[in-house]
């Protein structure tokens, strides 16, 4: 049973436009969500996170939106750049009670290609 | 440079071999993790060590044996593996606080079992 799903295996966007990557989850206990970016031959790199007490978090060109009622989060990249081409993973964890066990559940990833 | 290094980067081993994967973190973190990424599957958490104590073992077969001698080093000892164990093995570390922590990953070891 896959608790975190990224239903789009790939996304292709023109440079300068917005990239929207989506992620759905099924476990309502998840209260902390992260996005990671992965280039070939490298490990995933932390990008941005959001806790369930918020519905939006912004960091430069990257914004993550969380819709708890729909159990859905999305990552917006604007403007998209060719260097953003990578695999993007969303991940979720349960931190209720103030104790982080560090157990991340990952989606299967979306390959983003930004064309010049 | 993420501050987490893994060696070797590539490993080919037979099913009767014994080998070890090494991970080292230079970030001063107090938790370390092993993940497995198989083709077309999400990253799967294998083991979690916090303050050098194993706190999570996600039903991983005993042919995988982790070791965490100190907060900077993590090993994954491999023996009598199966071809389906071929995957990318990723190490990560984090500074576990009372609430949130982000994990920082190494580049991974690409393992092929023949």
C-alpha cells in the first residue's frame, strides 16, 4: 500500500513558465511534508518543507501548497529554469507529539524537464 | 557537496560474497539512515540509528546487517544477497530535534548482485 503517490511520472515545461508537481497521500496522520530534488548520480537534495499547521510555504522560486482536506500537496517552481531538470520526490512523516522518528515515506518521483 | 559521503559508489558482488557499504557524515548530525531504491519504486527506509542506537528496522532481511559505531559512521554489511537486492542504497543523516528534521543524503552505492 503506497501511502504517498506522485501520479505523474514526468513533466515537461518551457523555460520561464511555471512547473507544478503534485503529490497525494492517504495517511491522515502525516503532518510534515518535504520535497527533494535528485540529479543523476547524486543523492536526493532537500528542497522545501511544510508542516500541517500551514497551507503554504515559500522559498524563492519554490512554493509548496498543502491541502489537508484533499490530502494533496503541490510544488510550484516559477520561473522554471533548465537547471531545475531533475527527479522530484515528495515525502511525508508523522511528527505528532513532538517526537520525530525520522521515518520518511517517499513518493515514486516525477521527472521534470525544463526546455530552453 | 552534501556532507554525506558513501563508498563504494558502485559494487558488483556474487550471491556468496560478503561486502560492506560505508557512509560517513560530516554535518555533526545525531541520526543516520539506510534507504533502498529499486528500479521504478519509491525510496524505502531500511534502518534508522539515533544516537548510535537502532530505533527502526523496517522488516529488512537478515542478510542486511547495519552497524553504527559512532554518530559519524554507518555501515551496511551484506552477505548471501539475492539478485533482487540489486538497487541504489542511500545513506542519510539528520539532526533530530524535538520536532522537525530534514534528512541529508549521500550519493548512494549502486549495487548489482550477480
